[in-house]
C-alpha cells in the first residue's frame, strides 16, 4: 500500500438539460442523476446510490483483506446495504446503513470466527467509517458441504 495521504481526484460536469457525467483518470465515465425519490426517472446511478454502493464495495474488499490476514478459507461473500435517508434536525442526511452479509465457506469453518471477521470488516470499512450515521450488520454463514463444491 502506498503511504498516506491518498488523493482520489474526480471531476463532474453537466449541461442544463442533461445528467451529470462523472470522470476519473483511467476509469470509464459514469452518468449520474437524481434518484426516483427526488422525482427523477431513477434510471441512472445517483449520488445516494453511489454512496451506498461505496459502503457495500468497501465492506467486501475489507473482508477480503481481513480473511486473507486470518487465513480464512471462503468461497463467496454477498452483501446488500440499505441506506436510510432522513431529515435530521432540519438537514437531509443518511441516518443509518444496514449491511446484510451472506458468507459461504467450506464445511468445518467455525461460525464464530466467520462472524467475528465479518464484524471486523464492517468496523474497518473506511468508507462507512467516514460517515456519521448509525451502522449495523446482519450476517449469515453458509457451510458448503464437499458435495456442493463438486457440483459447483
């Protein structure tokens, strides 16, 4: 890893009659618009959906690093994050991020270790740590039987 600070330059532009276009060097352009909840069509990534997606992506990547450091064998991690946007003290902001994780591991792994590593990933997620909203994690551990691996 490179030394800190890390800087992530992103630019955005928008004409009066179009959606926003987000750009970062070396990445594909990404159109963005207001979400359906703000009376827009809801057919583009919005700032709100991008923020929640960033939490989900960060959780997955943080878990991958935590699992590698703990030498945990695993085959798949699925997660969904639900961000709740509310008016708090007259300010519109995210008040909660709820992460649901489903981890599939080879049979014989201890559920307690898996849950502890999922919690460590949730607590270590730098994107979520940069937010001031409440966070919680619900996790499910699926033990893959040897016959499941042969079929997959």
